[in-house]
C-alpha cells in the first residue's frame, strides 16, 4: 500500500515512523510519503490561505497549491505504482462521513491513499469540484462530531486503523477478528496473570473462574455474552433490534 499525506505541518506526521506502522514501512508493506503543501506555492511567504470571500471569520486554504500538489503527487505515485493506478483521495473533514471500522476494512484493500490535511476554516470548495472533474475518487471522512485544528490528527488515526488491517502488519492476524467493532460489538473484558491480584488498596481480585477452566467452548460463549452485555450497556446503538436493550433473550 502507498500512502501520501499533503499537509502544511509535515512534522506532525512523525509518529508514522514509530511502532507497528514504522515497522510496516521498514518491512516494505507500506510506503508513506509526506509532502509539504507549501512546496507548491510561488510567493515569498509561501502563502496557502486567504480571507473568505463573502466575509466571515478565519482563513480559507487557496485552491492553486492544492491543485498543483495533487497533480505532482499523482504523477509521483503513478511512476511508482503504474500509470493506470489511481488513488483514493481522503479529506479529513468534520462535515464528512463518520470514519468507522468498516471504512478501515475497505480502505485497507486500497493500493493507494492520498490524504489532504485541511487547516484554518478548510479548503476552497472548488478543489473538490476540480478533482471530481479529473476523475479522482474522493472521500470526506470525519473522525467524530467535534472540530480539530487540522486534518493531521485525523490522518494519524485513520492511517493507524487502516494500516493495522493490511495483511502482515499485525503479527497475529487472529487478534484482529475479535476486536471491538470487528463484528458490530465491543470487545469482552480482558484479563492476564496473576489470576489473583492483591491490589494496592488490599482488595484481592480474582479473574472470572471460567477463564481458568480450559474449556474453550465455554470461554468463547462467556466472552460472547460479556461482549453483548457490554455493548448493550455502553453502545446500544451498535446492536440490531434483536440484541438491543429491552429485547427478549
Ligand atoms: C478548524 S477545522 C475546519 C472546520 C470547518 N470550518 C467546519 O466548520 O466544518 C480545520 C481542518 O481540521 C480537520 N478536521 C477538523 N475536525 C475534524 C474532524 N472531526 N474529523 C476530521 N477532520 C477534522 C479538517 O481537515 C478541517 O479542514
């Protein structure tokens, strides 16, 4: 998979050199290229923003650097991947479609993602029209119903969620199957050794005895029940009518 990120704060993406994604990059599973949008400006101040037409607070990102950036990144990517390969261009945007695990699954199959990090009040609307006219596939992805200062944090989160689903990135692929949201539920509670833990307040805490039984069928059934209960309590919106609170069981 190739990932390009266009931003005015390339340093913000430094964490993509760490941990699982850093290793995936070194192993050649993911090629991440970070670009400074200001490289496609032509004035002394490397200006990427201007005041909103029609008035209003804040600044808007100018269309010209974005158009040049996309053309250059597309040409660069196609040199590496092949002339016929096209990217999915993702704009993190609080007014976009909520990013979810299903989106991460879908995008983990993509050969090429280009992320465009907005700043200020956002990007001039004509950039989206221009890209659509050129035939780019575009997605506006929201990290949640709140407003960040820029798209970089969203790109870090989305990239991590996507890349860990790329085959080979997470060593034990089975661990991805039972996670929260992988099957529309939250994960069951987790425990490790010691089986009896005397906490600092002097309370002796046992793990649920079923986990020590060695009966894998019963453990799986218990975990499923726990996951369902936890989802009912914390995120009833994830459950269908059959499993929702108040439904007969
Ligand atoms: C200050 S925000 C702009 C908010 C915009 N004026 C609005 O009201 O929708 C600047 C940039 O941060 C990013 N951003 C902010 N909140 C986000 C969220 N919840 N999800 C994804 N990206 C977000 C986007 O790239 C956005 O262009």
